[in-house]
C-alpha cells in the first residue's frame, strides 16, 4: 500500500503535488532523522535563544520564592494581576489542539490530519506554561499539594474549599492536561513505529531502541489498527466535553464572584470562544514558520491555513458579540456599579488596553471575510500575532479594570507590572518555544499515518477509482 501512487486528478486538495503514500512517510520522517543526524546550526541558535529565556524564567521564579510574592506588581485593590492574566492566556492558547484533535475528528474533518499533531503538542506546552502561575502564586509551591488537594494535614489545620472555583480549576486543568497528553501519545504510536523501523534499517541502534520502547510493540497488524482506532475514538469522545468545560471552569473564577464586570452568565461561552480564537491564532503563527523552515508546504497547504482563518473569523465575531453583550447587560441591569465598570473600561485609565483589545480581536480579523486575505500567508501571520496580543489584553482588561476601582473611591489604585512580572511572562514564551524545538527535532510534527489514511480513503471513494484485479478477487471471497 505504501507504493500506491496518488493520481493528481483524484488526489485531495489537502496534499499538493504528485505524491505517493511512501513519499508522505519519507517527507515526514526525514525531518527528525536529518535533525538528529546532522543538527543544523540554525536549530542550535534558536535553542540557545529560547533556552536562555527559559533560564531567565527559572531565575525569576527562584527570586520570587526566595523574596516573596511582593516582587510582583500585585497590590490593593488589584490582588490579581499579571499572574492570573497569563494563566488564562496560556490555557486559552492550548484550546485549539483539543478542538482540532477531538471535535474535528468526530465530525470527520479531513483537513485536520496535517495539523492535529502540531496543535496537540502546542496544547501540552501551553498547559505547562499556564500551570506555573497558580503554583507559584501560592508563594510556597512545595506546599501547594496541601492547599489544593484533599490531603489530611493536621499540622496546617487546613482543608480545601471545594465550593471555590479555584479548586475546580486544579481538577479541570490537570484532567485536561492528562487527557491531552494521552491523546497526543496514542496518535504518535504508528509514526514512532515507522521511525523505529527506519532507524533499524539505517543501523541506528540507540534511536531504534528508544523509538521501539515508545511505539509499544506496534506492528501495523489489523488487530493493532482496530485497538488503536477504538482507543483514539474513545479519547476523542472524552476530550470533546473538555474543550467546553475547562475554559468554562476557568471563567467561573470570575463569574461566581459578586464583583461588577465579573458577575455575568455570559462568561463561559465567551471564554470558550476566546480560547479557540487565540489557540488557532497561535497554531497559524507557529505553523507558518514551520512549514517554511521544514519545506512542508505540500502537506500543510493554503487550504489548511484558510480553514483556520475561517475559524478565527467566526470565533472573533463571537467574541466581538460578547463584548457588545457585556455593555448591553450593564446598561439593561440598571446597576450603577456595573455601568460604571464598563464605562471605566472604555474611558478610564485603562482605556488604552480596552481599545487595543477591541482593535486586535474584533476589527483586524474582519479582513478574513475576503478570500485573498485568507490565502495571503504573510498577512495571516501578522493577523495571528495581533489576535494573540488582543487576547492577552482581553484577559488583562477583565481582571485589572474590574479590580482597580472598587466600591470605595478612597481605595482606588492602578496596577503597573514590575520587571519580575515582565521577565517571568517573557520566560514562559522561552519555555514554550524550547519545548517546541525539541518536539520538531525528535518527533514527527505531522501525523503521517493519518495523512496517508486520508489520501487512500479519498482515492478509493473517488468516482474514477478502479480496484485492482487482486482487490476485486479478495472482495468477492470476503
């Protein structure tokens, strides 16, 4: 089957060029093989930059623990600031991976096959970055287990408050990370077995042994494929509600309070749409770079990028509708405090952040109504960066503007990030990109087995397809 040529007349639009299934295996596998055989200087340069920024993150966290939370810019009344803003930002970034892997799989969207592995890995890296903030916000992360889990701790005389959404967050995010990791690993197994066999044929014993351990003895038999497909379907079904539940629970951190600007029922769908919005934007940002750097434009085509632009347009419009609904609710409620909060967002000291958010999240993505914009790679790259800037501002506006002017004017304040805030946030990007560089070096970034399955399926279901005589005889015997 690996040598079946895909006729250009019947090939799917999602793979460009006159390629065979064997070509797909070669094009995907050669990337980690070449990087391991002779790592290019550019990879080391990129790793030295991102690794240095990651070390900066470690230095900031060490300084934070040694000195105390006071090194952050948190104050009264802004007790939550960049820490929670960045936590919600990174959780949102990871949402596209689960959506692409689970929901689009259940809806049989074939265009997901070239980008799902990439997006799933991005999900895991984003969750790792997000977990840093609530853990270190405790001030003493080694005691976090006592504060977050129902562990008997008579010495501290402290128990978790299970009616608090902050505790719900712990279980939601940990479940999300665990299921996403399983989903990602299960999808990797067939391709790891391919790398194992290719390494064995090339005489690379260490690589063959390592890939062999993680491929779990995969041989590609019918029994293996049957179990694999059942497991993949089950994990997709489990992951689908997580796409909706995780960011809904994150939104409860704010929505269950009685603070003007937070106490609203629109937050769960609003947060979910925003998470998908920012997640797809980050996938485009990294995928545009990766497809050019590794010359995989024939596998990650304009069709893939255009579909992601359409989702960004849809979710961006939903987010814009949510912004308008918030102002309507504030006016219609007749609550003076609620009205003041939203007028303060638009015209108060943080107006610059609010209008930046509105421009990046609502106005700029509207260019994707035009097909020429959805097929212009440099333009979509720039728009994706603006979207993630805007989504960061959204989280900052929700948190800072609702806190800095509370019910008592004498306690009003203004939040300014410290250098520790800024360098810690920069460090999380270093961690995210460092993990990404290791991913593309050692693992196949595209699910070759799924791309080949999609191509073979399209060929056999095409009206012009004629089965071989051997296949016809086998079919009659069956």
